[in-house]
């Protein structure tokens, strides 16, 4: 398991992916601050689980985007950039579409 996590993290250690990760994280955070109601559900509020996932994705995107690499495998597993990028793409798609 440890080897797979490290291999996945090493796969994402490319400069263009880091720039994309940082750009998506900052853009998503900006969109949420600009108009949070666009990401809310029909009742007009963002459910708690979605909010936590969005915060995690923005944090993971910034951590990966600025070039910080966690040393321990558990932190690499927690802040894996690939699922964070997927969440950021979905959030931005939901915001703009």
C-alpha cells in the first residue's frame, strides 16, 4: 500500500500538473468567496460534507501546487493531488455551468 501511494504521488510530481493544481485551487477558492450561493444546493446552502471535501481539495491543491511534498506516507495519502484535482474540476464545472 505504501509503495502504491508513493508511486501515485511521484506520478503527479510534474511541473505543469503542479501549476494546474495551484491554478484550480486558487480559482475554486476565489469562486467560493465571490459567490458561494452558486455552489449551494436547491435549499440555498452548501451541505457540510460537500464543504469539507471542497476545503480538503483546495488545501490539497495548494499544498501540491506550491511544491510542498509531505515526507510521511500517511500525509501523502491524505493530500493526494489526483482526487483533489477531480473535485476541483467538478466544483468549477458546477460553478460555471
